[in-house]
């Protein structure tokens, strides 16, 4: 099963756990199963059309899924999925 690294802002949905193991052969299934186990998770990472929110970056095997197959990116046992919220800011 893939392991999902949970960013600090979303850990309240996973009872504070920084990583969870979730069953799924692709990222879309993993997000659905994560949401089933931790309601509200999908709302935080997916937009109204069911695609990744533009300010949420997801990496599988250290590669951005936007350069792979997006939510259809295939996963294998032992893969690590990292969810990284985009950070904006700068000096005024």
C-alpha cells in the first residue's frame, strides 16, 4: 500500500498523524479512500470538478503528478505520496 505524507495543515483530519497508509492502485483511489477514512480530506485537496486544487502540489516518487498522469498516476506498494500545499509570500 502507498504511504501518504500529510502536511501539517491537514493533520487535524488524520488525528495528527504525519503519514497514513492507504490502499489504492492510483492517486484518485488513494484520495477517495483517504477521504472515506478521514472525511473532509478530499474537499481540501480537490476542487469542485474533482481535480487537484491549483495550490496543492502532489508528488509520487518525488515527481510532481502534474507531469505524470495527475490523479490517474499509478501507484505501487511502497510508493510515497507527498502532499505539499503551495506557499506564497515575499517581502513588501
